[in-house]
């Protein structure tokens, strides 16, 4: 092979590689946009704000202390 053929083959290989990367990244952007749309449409669940007064899942101090104590006890008995 002479240098002209080598340069031609390297140029073809470069275009093939760059084209493959471009197609993959384009597909990645499209799939990410579709997933974002689906999550916003079907999975938009807002968590309850536990710091606001009157929140549905708010724990009082006694319950919180009991939960923390039980977790510490379970951790210590495991080890």
C-alpha cells in the first residue's frame, strides 16, 4: 500500500468511528428525553414535606426517639 491508500483508509476509518459515536450520542439524547417525559407524566409523585406543620407523615419527638433507639439497638446486637 502506498501512502495515498493509507491516508484514504485512515480517513474512512475516522469517518466510520465519528459517525458511530454521533449516532450513539444522538440516540442517547432522544432516549433520555423520552424517559424524562414519561417520568414527568406517570411518575410525578411529590414527597410529603416532613418539616412543615401539619404534614401527613410527621413524627412526634417520642416516636422519633423510639425509632432511633430501636435502630441503634438493632445495629449493636448485629455486631
